[in-house]
C-alpha cells in the first residue's frame, strides 16, 4: 500500500509541475505572439498612413488645379464684362 501511495504522490506532483510549466510556456507563447502581432500591426498602420497621406496630397493637388482653373475662368469673365461695360 505504501508503494501505491508513493506512486500516486509522484504522479500528483508531476501533474502539478506539468501544469505549472505548461502554464508558463503558454503565457510565454502568448506574449511572444502578441508582440509579433503588435509589430505587424504597427507596420501595417504605417503603410496605411503613407497611403492615406499620398491620397490626400493628390487630392489637394487636384483641388488646387481646379481652384486655379476656376480663378482663370472668373478673371476671363471679369475681363469680358469690363470690355462690355467700356463698349456700352
């Protein structure tokens, strides 16, 4: 009976040791995976930021061109109106 208790105690001790080591390993694994995910996310966000900035710069350039075009049209119309008033 003493031998069975000894084996049972050893089994329980090794079970607890295995659970503790497994928990530590799982925690380490999860932290490592989370750190990699965060690094990947930072890279992805940096790429998205660059892409968004490039799109905004293109949009600003387009709006500037449109504004210049409208300004030229207005100036041309003002000249035509001034010429018409001089002629009247």
